[in-house]
């Protein structure tokens, strides 16, 4: 890191983000495991971890759980995260669902190609993953960056998407002041990326406390990314604006946001709900940019209800 972070952190925190690690007991987190369980307590298949070489040239690491003949749900994490972003959620999901949680290209333990980190490239990986797993259609659940990738898949390969769950999302990242403020700091990163920067970035996304072990895991996962992936991925997010095409999405869509999201305002969240016709929008009170981590039990309940209604 070649310069200090005050301007970035001031922007993130003034925008409405609050405390990071858990300093007390939150009702929604009281029974939440700190990490994924390796065995299934509901009698279904145990959590499985593997990797697959895709036709796009990248090798993706992923975790899988649930019945192989169940409805397929693919989880797509946010910027610099990995499948571990869903650690507070996956143990709570029914094993009747066939769940995949991916490490997207450049992230987690997946390969880090020199090119490319556009939304289209990420979306092509998702379709290639479905092809590799012989899945015709899937429910896509995406957080933040992952939500824009899910939107892109629905736009570019609509026949492959059964439904969408968009978490901490908006119609576009293009022109977003917080993203542009983040870019001004990310553009200065060098290897190894400053761990203090990573910790402050991750902590700034939460309004409600989250378990300290969970935050530590996110920081460790973000630390795997070289500076170029931080930079290229954010550039790709900011460069793409498919908001004018969102009206063509016709699959059932659930949008979940927080009223204290420091990245995407309630106004932006509502604009997304208006743009995708027939979508359902849930706004969680006293919640930041990560409803799935800050309110995991409510999140899982709402996603279950949505999926069962399809």
C-alpha cells in the first residue's frame, strides 16, 4: 500500500456502514456456526469440495452440498471474497437443494488468469460451470459483485437461469461514488496487498456485528488476491452498465437489501426492483451491505420461501 486510507474509509463509513466483528450476541447470529460444517446433520450428502477445469480456460474451486437430484442453486460471492462469504448460510440451507458455491475466477482458490475480469467473462464462467456439471437451468444467488454477474448471466444466457436472488445490489456499479472512491485506493495497491487495508475494507461493509472468526476468514480470503486482480475486477465492474437491458429479465427475482447499505443506497435498490418487472424486494432494517451475513437466519428463511414458491 503506497498511501493511507482515511479518504476511502471516511467515504465508506459516512455512507452508512457500522461495526464489523461481533462484540456481543445478535439474535440472528446466536446459533450460527463460525464455518461450514463438514457433515450433514439432516441426513443428506456431506459438504463436498472440488475443482473443475472450464471451457473458458479457468479452473474453478467450489463447494457442493445437498441432494444431487434437488433443485440446483449456484451461489456467487462478492468482490475479493470466495465461497466462504456464505459460511453463515450454507449450514442452514435444506439438503433438499443441490447447492454449489463457487470461487470465481481470480478469487479464493480458483485460477488467476492474466485476462479477463469483465462481467461478461465472469458470466461466461458460470455458464461453462453449468455445462461442466450438466445443469440445464439453475437458481443464481449473488451478493454484490456476484449479483451483477447473476444479472449478466440472465441477460446473456436467459435459458440457463430459473430464478435470481440478488443481494446487496443495484442496477449498475457504473458511476457509483463509493465504487469510484474505492477505485482511487485500489489503483494504488501493490503486492502484497496491505492487510490493514483488507481488514478495513471488509469490516466497512457491515452495519450489524458479525462473528470475528467470520471476518477473519473473509480477510484471509481477500489476502489471496494479487493487486492486479483487485484492480482489474473493480475496473470491470465499473465499466459495465447493463441497466438499460434489465427490463428483458423475465425470470422470478428476489432482491434483498439493507437500509444501511454503504455501497448501494435504498434508492438504487428500489431502482433495481423497478427495472426487473415482477421482482420482489425485501429491505432489511438496521442492515448493511451484507444481509446474508448480518441476518443469516432471516436470509435463509426468505430464500427458502422464494425457492419453494417457484
